């Protein structure tokens, strides 16, 4: 049986950490945009341009993934409230507690996730 109180604590911590990461990434993206502001060089011929474009792309990807994680955390909290938390949303089998400890927002068991 899953300890609902413990899982809620883990999910709340994941939510806080993800919110903090999103704020940091958003700031980083703004800083990268500011570094390029007023610069009319193109990335292809600018030795620093490709680095800035790459960094911005990486940050935007991490930001998108972090926002998706927030959605997954909210869904996990909803499952917790509904009493279906810890059950795979695909096959209905219990998700191993060790998986939930590592990734409390996991919606699927290992078999269905792969």
C-alpha cells in the first residue's frame, strides 16, 4: 500500500523544484535573448552565435519538459485525491513503490513505460 502522505510530500517537493527550475530557465532564456539583442551577425558566421543558439535551444527544451512535468505532477495529485494513485493508468497494475519514490508523478508501471 502506498503511503499517500509521503507521496503528497514528494509530489509537493517535485512541484516546488520544478517551479524553481522553470523560473531559472526562463531567466536564462531572457538573458540569452538580451545577449543577442542588437547583434545583427548571423549564427553561421559568428563563432559565438552557434553557442548562443545552442544554449537557447537547450534551455527552451528543458523549459518545455519542465512544464510537462508540472502537468504530470498535477495529474498525480489528482490520482492521489481520487484514490487511483500508484496504479498504472495503462494496465491497472500497481506501480512499484521504488519507482514512485524515484519518480512520484509516474503514471505507468515500468513494463508499460517501456
